[in-house]
């Protein structure tokens, strides 16, 4: 079935915003638990999810909005090169927080533009 670009764009933006919120929560938890003995910091990983989406795209030739909306990252412990869980490093967490904030703002701008285009289309291009 052919999906319209609006449904796919909306689903993709929604999934990306949800991922940004989950990433923000993970980083906040890492910062809050920086002094907790034995706490292992977490990161939101999308590798397996993106690979599944890529395989579905190759198999079917398209992705439907429900498949995109179902894309979720997985929280994974931060490990060093030897596979040993690391301790919370506040400077790395703050950098992650800043990067996620910029990413989230870009997504919100994209959503705003998308909704503006839909508003113009709904008004038949008239202002």
C-alpha cells in the first residue's frame, strides 16, 4: 500500500521526538546517579532498530507509518573497550545532554515547518 508523505513524515518526526525524550531521560538519570556506587550509565541505542527498519525497507520497498512509529531505541549500559561497565563521567554526560538538546530543537523546527506546510495546504494556499 502506498502511504502519503504526510503520514510518514509525521510518524518519523514523532518517533524521533520520542527517542530524544528517552535519551534525555537516560542522560538525566546518569547525572542524577553520578555519585551512586555501582551505578552503570545508560545510553539509548538504535542500531538494531535501524537495521530492522532497513531490512523491512529492502524487503517491502517501503515503510508504513505504523512501522516507523513502532521504532524504539533500547537502553544499554555504557561499556569500555574491554566490555566492562564504566562509571558516570559528568563531562561526557553534559556533552550528551547538549547534543541531545540541539538535536531535539532541530526536530521541533522540522515539525513546525511540516505543520506550517500542512496549514498552507489546508487553506488551499491562500493567506
